[in-house]
C-alpha cells in the first residue's frame, strides 16, 4: 500500500438514528468535515422517532443504552421511554454539532459505485443526487414495519394501523380493540391499551419467555446517589454490561446455564399466571433464548383482566367488523392494531445498492446477508453498514455495537484518506472466512432451536452476533490493514486545447 498523498473525503450517511449520529460524531472527531446525513423522516431519531405507541420504551437500562461518551446521570427511571430516548439523541446530536448535517425528508432510493470516478452516487426520492467518496448505510434492522398478509385485510371497516406507525388520532377509550401479535412491541402496548379499551382481544402466534421488569421512577435518594456520588454510574454500567453477557451465556449454552435462567423465567411466569388455562395458552413451546427474551412485569397480568381475551388460534381472515380465527370464531373489533414487528432481514432494501463492475447487493445477498464484522462487503468499495448482518444482540446494548462500528469504519476511512486512495474494500477471502466463522459459532446454541426473526427464509441466522459484546468490541477495536485492498484514486482529467 503506497502512500499517494492524503486527500479530503466526502461521506454520505444514510439514516439519522443512533448509528448515523454515532458515525457522524466519530468522523467529526477525527477531522472529517464533508459529511451529509440523509434522513427519510422529518426529524432525526430513527426507530425512536417512529415508535410512539403507548408504553414504548427500551428494555435495556438507559445507562447502558446510551453512548459511552455522552452519559447522563439524571435518567428518571431504569428503562427510559420513547420520548426520553429521542430527546437524548437529539441533545447529543446538537451538543456534538452534527444535527446540522442532517437533511430530512430525503429518502435514499439507490446508491451506485462509479468505477471510473471512484465515487458513490446517491439518488433520492426527491430527485436530488449526492456524490460521495464513501457511504455509510445506517438504516438498521428495525425500520420497516412488517404488515401481515391476511385475507380480507383491506375490508376492515374500522381504523387499523401498525404499532410502529401509531395513529394517535384514533381514540381507544370505550372501544373494542384487537391486537395481532405478542412480540416485544405488543408486550409494552397491551397493558396500556387494556387500560383504555372497553374490550381487548390479543392474537398470539407463539408464546414468549419473559423475565421481570419493574420500571418505576427512581426514589429521590437513588437519584441523588446516581447523580452526585462519583463512580456509581460507571459501576452500574459495568454491572449491566455483565448482566447482558450472562444472558448471552445462557443462550450459547442452553443445556446448562440456559436451564438456570429458564428456571428463573418459569418461576416468574408461574407466579404471575395464576389462571392455569391461560398459563397453558401463553406458555412457550421452544428453547429458552431461541427467540427474543422479553422483559415485562405488566404484560401477563394484563392478559388476566376480565376485559382481555387471548386467542391462540391462527388468524384466518379479517372481515369488516373484526378478525376471524382458525376455528371460525369472529372476534368483533372497532380498532385493529398490527404489532407484527419489522422486516428485519431486509436491512437497507428496497434501496438499490450497486457495487463494483455493476454488481447488485440484492443479488449478492440472495442466499443470505453477510458482511465482514457486519460492516464491510467485498465488491462494494468504501461502503460501510451499521447494525448490519449478524450484529444484533440478544443480551446487551446495540449502542455498544454501533460505537464500535463507527470507530472501525473511521479507521478504514482514515487509512483511505491518508494513502490518498480512491477506495477501500475488504478482501473477499477475509469476508468469506469471517462469515463461515460467524455461522459456525451458532452451532449448539439456543438460536438454532426454532424459527425466529433472527433467521431468513432459508433458516440462516442473519440478524444476531453469535457471541458476546466483549468479543465484538475486541474484534472491531483495531482494523487490520492487511485485510483490506486500497484502490488507486482516479487521475484528474486534463482538458485538451
């Protein structure tokens, strides 16, 4: 790798959630100035801008679900709600001077690499285009709502919406409400909706393993301790980091450690579910940790309310006045809420991404998404993905991963900049070996014991990292230049007289 002289680089970041903001701050800290963040929404915030359903909150404590370089000691409770998290991200973006880099209401439709110019062309739905030496795709895994395909769904006469696009103009008080889905969003919104609705019907496909989460405001004494005593916040952050690692340990070893945590879940769920018939309907029939473990102390009690019904038969159809279950029962409803999750395996798609020699990322990922450390893909020079394939966490904070990824890609761009290169690209053999190792590490773990949103249609696990947070942080701490190829910068065109 010869040094041709440093060059200034232009960078386009797609997405202004936690990942995009983290990348912009990291690059700004290290001298990169030409940065543009394109955001489809009217404001920055990502998933925390869109998910405004009642009870929306993070199930990771805020002192871990926050940037290490922007810690707060005045969180009002253990796990903050949507509005508090959004306000935090907006405040951090402002404090670090990157909020002004965000171009809102700008949906990116395509990114294409130009071999001759060694540049990316970024097209938007508004008709504008941007040129960049590097692109960072920070759209994440949980940004596209997954709508169920149910016969007759368009015939429903009442109001309906997805939980990630909550319609706050629709009153729930005194109305019959149906919720389809019992995943992470439903677990939070069902207790809130049950308080308002005249009757609530919840349609469950599979049960969940739950652990307790009481999220009351901190007592004044605890708030004072956290805010004023040095070291308390740092200790709590380290403790929660290790707690997350313990959950991963249980998932990686389902026959030993996993059984112990499963017993904790069983005890908690049996204590909360006194109704034996309801307990039978709710009980999960798969290995603990195979699907996302949910944290709630309010969901199971909500299901036991006299005005709440849990339906475990499959949804057969939607009619004008309600939902028909597989047993033929019509459950009447005035409002229909789809808590059916996200298209997590689509990543940045339907955005079209075209790499070197006209190759398509959609085609390259047809057999399952893959990237070296979830960040870089061979054939796509100077392109970096945040919260990409196999970087989700089942027992920790995605913010830790995003910070690590931002620092890693910054090292790549620094290498490219300092060598005056036209592009930087992971070696194909490095990425292939990395992907094999990642997939091999899932063997014997709980993740392989059932179907979940962690897997694609062919059963390949494309969402989750197979190990511990500490391992990922160690793997991304220092970029190895030998794993990458630097391509020459294009020579400037000289006009002839």
